[in-house]
C-alpha cells in the first residue's frame, strides 16, 4: 500500500514538473496588449506573475497530500 502511494506521489510530481514548462503563456488579450507596446520588461513581469499565481495552488495541494500521507503512515 505504501509503495502504491509513493508511486502515485512520484507520478504526480513528475507530471507537474513536465506540465509546468509550458506555463509561460498568457491569455490572448493580455498578450496583445503587452506585445503591441514593445515593452518586453512589462510582458516578462506579467508572465512571472501568472506563473507565481499558478504555482501556489499546486504547492498547497502537495502539502496537504503530504500531510495526509504522513497521517496515514503514522496510523499504520
């Protein structure tokens, strides 16, 4: 049972790692507004903000999952 949980956590982290590489995108409206001005610093800052906002929920879910895993491991 523990091995199955460990594998699923590893698989989840691996998938999260690979899918996060393609996260440097914006919605069409933001992209059009930022690239039309020619201000690349502002566009890079918006991209970083999007990535930051996207990472927080994944960290929270991972922390909660790890906490549940530790609780189950402690009970058995």
